[in-house]
């Protein structure tokens, strides 16, 4: 796979959030863009997206037959209301 070219498509995203009662598992189907480098993955999720997705602690998604499981290391809400995640693959 070319590490510099982003891959775009629709993906099911399984994510967890920490709550007072422990981790809560959730999922959503969203349009995404994924860019991989040898040490990190950048996932950008476009509208419409769940209101609480920005608080995800871990994510699992599949795009073009490749499944990625990762810990969220950074997040940023973008001007177009998308969310950009910096991920550390597990």
C-alpha cells in the first residue's frame, strides 16, 4: 500500500468511550478518509457523524478489505465539522 495516498470510502467504525460505568461500545457508518504512515494512521470522519464520536478512546474500522484497530492519540474538530483522529495502530 502506498503510505502517502489517502484512501476514501464508507466504513463502519466501532469505537469505545470511557464512562463512569466503564467502557461503552458504540458504532457508526460514516464517510472516511484514511492516510497511513509507518508509525501512525490519520482517520478523518465526515458528516453526518455521531455527536459523541469525537470522544472515542479506541476505534476499529475496515476500509478496502483492511481492518484497523487503534488507540486514539489525538483528535481535532475541523472547520467543515469533520473529525480528524491521529491513531496508533494496535
